[in-house]
C-alpha cells in the first residue's frame, strides 16, 4: 500500500465495472440510500451495449414475458420516448425468442441519467489495481487514472468487471474456459448504413437474414468457419447490424491476443463489405458505419461461489424457490471454442417458450470473502451453463440482486454469505422482478 495517494475515497458500496450488471448493482444500492462509487476502466458505460454498436439486448423475455425489475423499467423508458428509442422484436429462429434493439446514444444517455438520479459517484477511465486484503475481507482497492494512484475503501465490493479482476486478485478460486481451457471466440461487430433494407431481408421475416459466402472462403478472404453471414435490422433506418466477424482462439485475458484477433476480424469485415457492395444489390450504395474497437469477449474467468450452476440445472429447468434471483430460457450459445469448435445455438427447452430455469443468488457469492460479491458472466457456473446465463438482461437482474444484498449486509452488519437469499428474493419481487419464488412467470 502506498503512503501517498492522490485521493482516498470511502463509501458504503464499491461497484467495479459499468457494464449492464455493474450499472444495475450501483443504481439499486444507491436508490436504497447507500453511498455508491462506480468505477469503469473505459470512457463509456454499458459494456457490450456500447462497445458492440447495435448489439441487441436479449434474454429478457423468457416465455415471452419480461423478467421485470430494472430491466423492464429501463426498456419501458426507452420505448416511451417520442419517437421510441427501443423496440421489442421476435426473431424468426425459435431458439432465440424476443430481444430488444435500441438507439444506442439515447440508451447510454438514459443510463447516465439513472446513475445521476440515484446519486451514484461515477468514475470513468480508471483502472483497478492492487486489492488489499485483511484476513477474509477486502480492505481497499487501488485505482489508477491520469492523476495518479488513488485508494477506494468500501464496506461491500461488487465485482462486475467482466473478467473478474477484483475477485481474482482477492484470491477467489476460478475456472477459465471449458474442460480444456478453451474460451469462446471473440467477435468484432459492425454496422452497414445506406442499405436498401427492404431488399436486404428477402424472406418473410424482416428482422434477420443468413447467407453463405462461399466465394469469400474460396478467395481466402475469410476462413471456412465463418462463411455463414448473419445480420439483423438495426435501430436506425437503412442500417443493418453484423455480429459475425469471429476470431477464434482469442485469450480474453491477454491484451495482445485480443488485439491480434481484432486485427484479423477487421480484415474479414473489410473483405465482406467490399463483397456486399459488388455482389448484393441491397448493399450497392452501402458503407461501413461503425466497427467495434476490439473483439467482444464472451467468456474468461468463472468464480467459485456458494452454488455451482450446471448444464443439468438448466436442462431440467431447475427452480430455486428460496434463492432464485432471475429466470431465463436463453439458448446454450456456444461460439467456436478452440481452432475448430462449432458455433451452436441449442435450445434449453424442448418446446420453446414453455419453461425456464432460475439462477440462484448463491452463484454470486464467494465461499469465504466476507464483503465481496460478483455478477455477470463471471458467476459460479460450468462453462456450458454460462453460455446461456450470460445474456445482458440476466446480468442486469444479477447486478440488481447484488446491489440489494449489499444493502442488507451493511444494515445487518453481516457478511455477504450470511445475507438471506430468501430475503433477497422477497426484495426483488417487491421491485418487480418476475418469475421468482413460487410465483410463475
């Protein structure tokens, strides 16, 4: 620990990472009267929502009903704009179900407003560093910005960093990737504008379209494994969104690997854009209008929690009446693990929209560290279960649950492991989260 810090901040709740889970954790804790500091390493909120322009917000409508809570509040407020800034759609592939696409600028502005209204102290462009431990508690976290090194001290810490940087430095055991250590491929998203969207969606469905780019594979411009081109309608007129440019064997914990994968994917995008303009009439006058800065990372660390969610839990649509904090029916969304890994979207339920599983609160709580929780794709789950439960809507409710639980731990002067899961469920139900306890969705 340094003797001289630029500043020392003391707060009730520290949330690290301002993706969808971190935003909701911070907002919930602050709304309940806590002093909250939210630290984000980048210069923007939203995580994948802002980095991957056009990424739809999925997993919020199991059985075609909203999961509720902050997710519903947020989407309802965007749809209530004049003109609307968000739209709910049903994708044609029955494995996907409903999702939300939105005007990105308005969606991010709404999050800023929610943080301001709740009184959250937001710090951007600040990177977390050393985690100081005092026996089985986090005593403080160093963070670094252009001013130098500062110290953040809190009563409860919530790790929403995506890679679980805080939990890892605090010593929480974790797994990486699947049984062989393979992580899913990264994908660089992009948007094409000035598209004839009526012609771009030639099938009965008007939201998404697939086609095979065999010519690009034969020319060597793209690899065989990504020759199926997939795009969807974007929020702005004349735009389509591509979640396609996949780079395999990217180590999401290695910045150089991420950069190398991004450079590969960027070349694929340029080749595809040129091909579309020359060969597909709908794209004759189109142009690139927004490539993500780096490939999106789907999975890295998953931490040991008080409960370990498994593929079998999901397949059996397991319910946790006394501790389930979010319900979900998302597909097992595997994206190219290893050099030759398949891209699969396997449905959880036999008949789509007929049932769902629940994620228990204990997947967000480490076994030993008394004042630390985590939320998002770093939850305690096996690799296969994580591919379904990592959807942004699920992460939003996970974050809201940890925010509510942090308040309980502080008010009751208890460790987070001693917070009653049933009380967390009860609180979330009061906040409008649906499909919890014994109440059917």
